[in-house]
C-alpha cells in the first residue's frame, strides 16, 4: 500500500517568495543604523582613565552624553566624532 502526499501549494512558488523575503531583509539590515552606547564605567575600562575623570568628561556640556535613568551613556560614533576634533584645556 502506497500513501501519497499532494501539497495544495506550489513549492517552487513558495521558495521564490522566501528568496524575495530574504533579499528584502538583507537590504533592510544594510540600510538600518544601529546605535551603540558606552557607559562611564566602560569608557573608563577602555581608556584606562579613572571613573572620576570620565564622569567629569560625561558631565561636560559639549560632550555627547545623555541620561538613561540614573546612568549617563554616550553613543559611540558621537564619541569618536567628539575626539576627532582637537581640544585645548582651558583654565
């Protein structure tokens, strides 16, 4: 006795739709910008600076940080842009 299975959809058509969806998803992910943030503690570990030094930096009005609840964070690409401009210490 042989049992057959006849799907009520066209498998080739479904595979083609799936390929189109994968292509669309790939295009969307390439066009999406991901924001990554760095905390005071992470910045201190990365640079070797003291927590107090980094906190003072994050509290500067010209530094690109923002408050997330009780913690200050900075977007990484904004930090890179900030440090790409030479700054002089003023007294």
